[in-house]
């Protein structure tokens, strides 16, 4: 391949990029108290501070529509959480007179449906503590239900372009039609949820005598159910889905207006709503946008893609894109992986590559605990109440579920394309 002049500026950008993505792999940097967000932020600061890009150039690298869409749905999810919606739904499910296996099925499909519209991370954060207590009340082993919650939230969020952060990014950058994506994504998502239930149904059983003794009462403050506030949130969410399906109004602008409507509240102070916004995730996005944009500006990314194509590996084709998305999603996490692969996906048929990128990056998150934030949220919520789910226990469910759902998805993609 033709060589690019590796001047000091290019070398510095590549070094910053390498350190940032090493932090994505490790979850931080050795001997420093940094998580992925801190690493991405420091990477962006290094790009600007070393003069590799001006502040204005760095800002241009941030895809503002994605940030606005993500922020807006965080506000909507905050409304639903403060209105007690998620806790009320969980308690209603737990009260159903069903066998443990059927109850698990209801948990899976309701979680999947909620995660398709609201943030899967917020759904897990609100539902997990209540679900543990519901299992305790019914003398059921909570571990299969918690694993089902985590896996179903990841699977269900793949159904739409607003179900999770990486799908929002893909939809906004590639300008994918909301309805067309949902029509293509819904069949494998529904089949994957069914498959998840079949694989976990046998494990849903009453707890062994004495096994629940170590559980502790929930210390998470669960807001009481407020029908009016919940109704407001549901009405805004339904209106936005209708706007996305039937109008050409930009999704980020429509969602921002919806969030603004919810902030006009006599009940919830704006500080309460803002306190539930995941600012760290927004900063992670912005930091990675700046670092990736700086690397692309050097020409190294284009040169690498051209070299791979010369070797016969076309990342924009469905097969290589599927494999690289699966690998990178479990190496650096799904959001950084999507940011790396989006320039390649944008250069080919976006309907095909966007669907592949969204489905695979999301479903791959079930493989290991660190594969998605939803998994980490559920495991942490369980630990606070005395339920231990270590990486081995998660992997016994996550690995076969991931392989089975990805195989199903690969077959579906081959059929429709």
C-alpha cells in the first residue's frame, strides 16, 4: 500500500488513539484511577492540548444529533423512572399467578419491549432491585431472572434505532429510516427473545432451602407509582415513535422537544431529571468522537481500509463486517467498536451495513459481563442485595445465548440480503 508521511503530528494522533482504545479494552489505564469515560475525555483533551486540532475542529468532530438524541431519551427515561413506572410494572409481573418458567417468559418479553423504546441501561437500573425482591417474596432463585433481565434488555434494545446508544449513533450517522430498520430488525429480535426463554426456562425454579438467607432488603429508593407522571412520559414516547415513523422531522430535534415538554413539570424539579441523565456516557461519546475524528483526519484510517481491501478483506461486506463487529464489540465494548466501523459502513449500502452493525454489536454484548453496561448494572444491583453473579455464572448463560442469537441473526441477514 502507498505509505502516508508519518510526521510527528500523525504519530502523536495515532499514539493518543492507541492509548484511548487500550483504555477501552482494559476498562481504564494501569495505575490510574480512570474508567473508560475518563480515558476518552483525556484523549480528547490531549488532541486539543497538543495542538493536533483546534477547539473548533474538535467540536466539529462531535456528531451533535446523536448527542442530542441520546440526551433527550435519557430525560424521557428519567421521567418514567421518577414516575415509578418500571417498579410498578415489575411488581405487577411478579404478582401474576404463573409458574416460574412462564413468569420468566413474561419478564423476558416485557423487558425486551421496554428496552426497544427506553434505554436498556435505565430499564435494568430500575427493574433489577425490584426484581430481586419479587423473587425473594415468591421464594424463587433470583439469578436466572436477573440474567434474563440483562440478556433480554440487550436483545430487545436492538429492535429500534432508539433502544440503545450505539443504535442511536448508527441511525443518526447513516440516516436510516426508523420504520424500515424496525421491520428488518424485529423478526430476529423476537426470535432471539423466544430462544432466550427456551434456554433459561429450566433454570427458573424455587430456591433451595436456606439459599435466600444471605439476601438483604433493597436499599435502593424506589419512587412511588404516579399515574399522571407516567402517563406524560408514555404519551411523549408514543408521540415520538409516531413522529419517527410517519414524518421527516429530524429525530434529534423531535426528541429534544419531547424532553423539553417533560422538563415543564410542577412535580419534578429539573435537577431531579438532570440528576438521572448519564452524563458520563455523553462525555464518553464526545471524547471518542474527537479522538476518532482526529485519526480520520490524518488519513491513517482510509489507508488501513484500503490495505485490507487489497488483501481481499472488504470490511463493508456483510460477512467481514459481522465478524469484525463481533470481535471489536467484545474487545473494546460496543459503542467504541461502532465508532470505529461506522466510516466503513457509511461507504457501502447503509441499509445492509447499518442493520448488521446494529444487530451484531448489540447482541454481542451478552457474551461477557463487560460486554454491555446493562450486564454490569444488573450484576452490581444483585451484589448489593447479596446475590452473587460472577463472570463464570454469567458466561454459562451469556456465551450460549450470544452464539445462538448471533447464528439466528446471521441466517436472517443472509435471507433478507
